[in-house]
């Protein structure tokens, strides 16, 4: 777990990753940025599809699209949190590297930050978007396993929904 992550966020993420909990798919505060709204809708659709009878291979391109939605937010968010830009760009490598990783490698390298540069400044601001990029890639790894771990992949996507409001707050105009 990230040393600098506030206890409140850690509690939310713990609840979201629990097998017995079903996190709300409604954001804490409604994001109004078109990129955030699109990302959230895309993630909710994938969660619903993974609740049904989706063929795991059919989800791959859609998960790649969700990663692309997250990566597309980097330039705008970098204006609000420039100290995160290198970290986010490094996290975006997961989009092309996930196929060469197993669950433990992607978790260690990208979720636990071993493959990412250190953050100088407010680290909490950086984690939310990174997780919106990394969790869909983790879901791709889980769905590519034999047998596919659909329920765990779904929980990864439910967890990204917990980050949407925080990223929306970074983009939202201040004042």
C-alpha cells in the first residue's frame, strides 16, 4: 500500500477491492469534464458486461480503450499537477507492456509503483489517474489467464470508479 495514501482513501479502496462488497457506481461528486464522464461511462459498461456472459477475449479491445481514455486525461491533468506528469506517462507504458506480464508482475511494477518514477510533491494527487490507467490493464491480465479470472477483473474495474471523482476534482476549475 502506498505510504502517503490518506487513510480515508485507503478505506475506500479496501472496501472496493473486497470480494464481498459491491461499491456504488455513482461518483462521490459528479464529474462534469467530458473525458471523465466518458471514462466513467465506459468503465460502468465494462463492469456490467463482466457481470454477464462476456467472452474475456472480447473485452480486450474495450479495456484498451478504457486505458486510452485515462491516458488522454494526462495532458490536461498535468496542468493542475505538473509534478505527476512523468509518473503518469510511465504508467501509460502499461498499455503496451501488459501482455508480457503476469498478475504479480503488473501489480508490483505498476500498481505498487516499482516500475514508476518517484513522485516529488503531493503524491496523493498522482495516484488516482495512475490507478485509472493501471487497473484496466490488470483486468486485461486477469482475463487473459487460463482460466480467466472474470470476477477479479470486474473488481479491478469497480475500483477505478472510486478514483473518478478524485480525478474530476483535479480537472475541475477552482473557484
